C-alpha cells in the first residue's frame, strides 16, 4: 500500500488550505475528492474573505477567479408586502485596494485553488470516494479506505474535510451523528443577467458588488435567512432554514426560494434573468455548543466537517480556510520537531484554534442557536412589526405623530406583552453580549 505523510479528504476551502500549506512545507500529501473536479460538489453563496486566504496565498488576487468586490452590504427585513432596509452600508474605503471581500463562483474558485495545491506538490485525485478510515489495533487512524480496487492508503495523519455531513467521522466512531436541529438546508440559484443591466439595478460599476442579507417571514416562521449576491454577470440568490424546522413545517426548499423570488422587493432585481444553476447544500449551524471532538490519534477535522460556521455573520469559508491552515501548521511543527501525530501532540491544533478568531467568534455567539430555536417568533414578529411601524409613521393622514407613536407602541404591546418584550431583550443581550 502507498503511504503519505498526510491524506486530506475533501477539496473545499478547508481541505485545499490544509493540503496547500502542507505541500508547500515539503510534506507528502494526497488529497482525495469525490467530485469529478474540485468544486463540483461544493455549494456556497459565495463570499470570499480575503484575510483568511492572504495568510495562505498572499498574492491570490493576481490569478484567482474573483467576481466582484463587496462595496455595499444591505440588510432587509421582509414580510409579505413590506421591505425595511434595516442596515445599508456603503463605504468608499471598501472600494480601495486591496479589497477585503469578494463574491466568487465556487466551481471556478475551487478549481483554481486545487491548481495551487497541485503546483505546491500535492497529489490530487478526484472521482474517489473515501468509504472509511483505517485503524491499527490500538485504534489509531493510519489511513483511508477508498471505493477503488486495492484502494487502501496509509498516512501518518488524516485530515477530515469531507463537508457538512461529516460521514467519515461518524462511521469511524469519532463523533456522534449530527442533529437536524444543528443543520440548515440552503438552496441557491444562479441567475444570469447582462452586466449592464445588473449594474444599473444595483447602482454599481466596475468591479463593485452588493451583498443583501434577508430576514423575515420569507422563512414562514422558521429559523433561517435569505441572500442575494452580485457576480460579474449573474446573481446568486438563495434561502436556508434549519432542517428540523423544515421537517416540521413540511415546506420544500423550492417553495421557499420561489416565494423569495416573487417578493415585491426581489422580483424587480431579477426580472428577465435566466436561471443557469440550481443547487442545495447542508450547512452546520449548531455553533460552538455543537462542535465535535476536533482531533485524535492520527486525525484532525476541519471546516464544515467540524461545524466551523458563524451563522450570525454568515461566515464559513474564512473559518474553513483558517482551520485548514492551522491544522496544517500543527502537523508541520510536529514533523519538524520529530514528534509523532498522537492525540496529545495534535492537541496543539485545538490550541491554535482557541488562539484564533475562529473559536473567539463561535464562543461569542454560542447562545444564538438556542435563542432562535426556542424563540421562533423573533424572526417573524419583529421584522413584521418594524415594517408596520414604518408604514404607520410614514403615512400622512392628518393624525398627530404623538398619536401614531402611541398606536405603534400599543400594537407592539398587543402582539408581545411587556413581560415578553423585556424577556426578549434580556435573551438578546445574553446571546449577543
């Protein structure tokens, strides 16, 4: 059987970050991807966060297939008839190079990233499914088993970057099964528009782009959000809700997405667009309290496989790439020190994560999933109320503004008692402090 220093399972941002960093340091690396090519099985909105990638490939902007830099961030609160733009932030400094965030198309970006991995010296094999992990008599992971004939491959360490389902770790007994309450199902379409039309509708030019995050009753009372991102000549539009909520509501992802597309605020932006791609993907959004064991004898887990997603800020790829890099740096340091890849030594990976923004941010928002799961009214009642309040105060009908304010506050008290409002405020403070 062939043997490598490290086998990386998966060619998403986390797997590519790990494989590239390891190969650049001279370790023998095999990366296995079940898709026909890197990116064919990966789904994302998709936003690329420059800081995380710069720490791996400092000059990535010279060759990476980037769509638009994010010049403006909008936040919409929707109900059936209303749109409240809670926050819209455009800053000229966002359009000064080097840009901080970009929209990307994952299939193109992942193929580019994989080429960098190959150039660094790693062996990348696609259309290969890893069916299990090999262990020695003591239970240490010593390699992987693939679906290919004579497909067992030995390694000193295996990095699990196999995505949100995390099936390899579950099958090997390294982690429990993921709960539906900790997983979101997201559906996305890529809609093509002429570049000139897109730029006119979103008030952008050059390489500028817009990101719109959407909350409200477009999710029918379920915990979830929608999004709309601009690419060069296309729009990525999608919506996602917690899988447990979807099972209870018995709403299909397609129904949710079609409802979002028909909304009066969204439909004019996508009118006449041609749908070229439809995809669905699971995203681990259980947060800090749902994290599994991250390392063990001869193995590490990174990216979505580990649950590294900041659902509050809709961040995932930066956590994925950072965890992949830290995993690789942990192995490199151990190899240079002549130390084996034991669980005790691999604990340095967890320490590296603890010292980074990854764990800091996940810990900060660890109470948010529980807050939203136990209080589903938050994403329905308050967006609807904000819209109704805005309509009331902006309607000029001879009623004094003081009377309108009393009416608005009275309506809020009717929908949610004073005790309920105080309770919600306290819960928000606890979850977001």
